[in-house]
C-alpha cells in the first residue's frame, strides 16, 4: 500500500503507462456520481496501488443503459447553474444557453462537472489543503488516491468515533484547511461531516464538484459562511468551543 501523505503528489508510475486497472467494487454512491475501488498495477506486477475512481452518472439515459455503464441510477442533482456562476464558457452561444438553462445548456453543465472537480482538487492539493491526491482524468470522472487500507475505507467524519482529544485535533485542522482554501480563493460549497474523511489522525476534505471561486461567484461568501457554520455547529455539539461567526470573520480578513 502507498503511504497517505498529503504533501506528496501521485507517484509518477501511476500515470506513465504500462499499467492495468481492475475494478474491485463499489465504494459509495452520491447525488451525482459513484465511487469505485480500482487496483492499478504495473504490467510486471512489481507495483500496485488502490485508487478511487469517481464516475459521474449521465443525466438522461434509460435504466438499461445506466446498468450497462456500471451505474446503479442516473444523476439526481439539478441545481448546477448556481455553482457555475462566475465561470465563463469559451463560446458566447454556450454561455447564453447556460444562462437560459436550455436543454443544451443543462447538458453543457453536466459535462463540465468531472473536469471541473479534478481542476479544483488539483488547486486545493497545490494550495496545501489535505485532500486525496489527484491522479488523472478519465473522461467520465477521475482517479484519485484512495484513503484507507485493503481491509476498509477511511470513515466519514460523521461516522468516526473520535475521542475528545481527537475532536480538538480535528477542529484545529479544520481551521487550517478553511484558511488554506480561502487563501486559494476556493469554497468547498458543500462542506459537512459527510464530505470529510478521518484517516491516520487527519481530516481529509473530499467531494469538490460544487466548489466555487470565493470572489468570482456572486454566492461565494454566502457559501463559505454556510460551510463554516455547518462544520462549527457540528463540533460545538460535541463539546468543542466553536463560534462559526468568529471563524467566518477571520476568514474574511484573510480573503482581503
């Protein structure tokens, strides 16, 4: 198994070719994607690593087609445009289609999710945020570091059984992660204990498809406030002294 070091990028051999992938099973399902466990090995068998393959479901296909593609169901997330505000498309006709939410515009937004999340994950990783390292784009999603071992995947924060000392440690880490994201002008926009993993005494942020630019998206600061208060409320209910408004104010000071 590979060591899970948030400071390290993906080992070069993972993307140099001469490898083969084996899908080991479904890890989890979400609103817009499903995550599969994949083992990537060199052809000579000298190296191997377990990776997470996040595949976005197509939005409009028949049930038989969905199953044929390996998914359990189609996409259900529908509020795409809110998270794409502030991001301009290359062609003006495409931009107008998105703004008017025509069928073509909706399809354009659906097709942008996979590449957008990979770009955001790379930005967050480069900014020092503790996230799974990105490996590569797969057309329908991305391959990234799998957190866990061969026996089990890392638990979500909401399911992790943390001691009082670990909760205090996790909260201190949360403040650092939020600070790093803010300095990079990134907002997770869906941050909750369900989108955080706890592994090797560290908090790892996951699921960035809805991430926005703090300044360019007109809802960026509202989304940051929601992220902050959601997480701070969760910690406060578990005995950690936490003031979401105070944390939000400190992040605004960093942003400006």
